[in-house]
């Protein structure tokens, strides 16, 4: 089986520098870069026009953006250390987690499906959960991960589980209801760049500098299979809404889509050697699994009509 994609739209010069951060909702594609602004382009409109800019969001630029499944809230992390919350209904700032950097600068972020909880990972390895529905924002959980730089975090769809990936290759899964660690996953020897729970919360996909995409069973903690094919660091990983496909992006300039049914790569996208810092499936509207990538530009891809067999 293969999937064929067409380049639907490319936004060149969307930012003044390379684009590192990507957040997706049904309405908006949020992007952040080495410049201070966070920009919102329309997700629905085929021309993907710029509809709003959060000016001076982060003085030194933005490296991560997380959005809620509801599309009502976003959180962004800046290189200067700030962690800001955004109201996407009214397109305005909604506060800042001022205590998030206590004991170590925040790097990684994730939001719960309803946007009420924010998961953060810090330089000092602390992994924390925050309640964003109360002000000041309240810390609910504080997980210890041996003081190793936390490069990525994720929350399961039901909010019951948290996961963190670290500079030393460590991956941890936590039970948010009990506050206990469920698994310390092994088998990865280099920095973990991105992790993602499947929509069913039964699997955890992991990628990083080791060029292998590892998939773990969340219940047992066992590594169930690997995907290989990238030739350099893998920066991002994400699931389609159905959980049938994974998308990854890499320093090698390629975006790959992997089938969970056949356990093979079904599409490779990329016409240059420029790094692709993040790739994400778009919210599904009608048929097809469309996606967007960021690097030197924002590029939208449309699954070709009738693709999926071969």
C-alpha cells in the first residue's frame, strides 16, 4: 500500500527565521520561530492566509507550541524561558505559568485534550502537570526523572498518562491518577526528540537522534516494533486521528508516513535537504489524511484523490 500526496500550498518567508514550533487546530495553524512573533494561518482555507499574529510573544523566539483538541487554548515555550497561555477563541493572551521554571528552565510542553492541564518538562528533568483552569495556575504533579534534560513530553488522550523523553535516551511513563511511574523504557541510546501517545492511548511512539522510530506497548512497557528509513535525526512524530498512520520529520529533509497495518513507510515527502523540524496531520475534514510541515517554510500537503492502494 502507498499514499500519494500533492503539495497543496507553500508559505515562504512566513517568519524571519527557521520555523521550529507547530500547533494545529481545526481553525488555525500556529507557528513559532527564532523571531518574537507567533503567527496563526487559517487551517481550513485552501489559501491558508495569515489571520492573526501574537506580536512579541517571546523575545528570543519560540521553540514549542501545544494546542488543545478543542482548539480553544494554546501554550507556547520561548527560548528566554517564558511559558505563555493563549485564548484561541478571543485571540488574546491568557496568562503565564510564572512558577514553571522554578528549579529549571522549561523546554517541553503538552496540553490535555480539553486544554485544562499542561504538562511541562525542564532542563533539570522535572516533569510537572499544571491546572490551567484556576489562577494562579496550580501545580498538580511533580515527577522526578533523575535530573536529565527533558526534551519532549506528551499526555494521553484521556489525560490519565504522561510520558517524557530525555537527552540520555530515557523514556518514562507516569500514571497521573496515582502520581506514580509506570515504566522506565529501555533500548534507546541517544537523545529522544519527540514522543506521542496513540489516539487509543495503547501505544507510545518515540523518535530521536538514533534514526529509529520505536513503538512501545503502554500497558506492558515492551518495545513492540521499529520503523527505519530516515538517515539523520528525527525531530517530530505524530499520529493520524484514526491511529492507522504515523508521520515523522527529520534533519534529512524528509517527511515520512508509516502504516501501522503493514509496518512500512508508505510515503516519503521532501524535495530539498533543508531540515523539517515538525510535521503534523491536519484535523480530518472529509476523506484523506492531509498534513503540514515546517522548516524554512510552511508547506501543506493534500492526499491525492483515490490514493491509498498500490
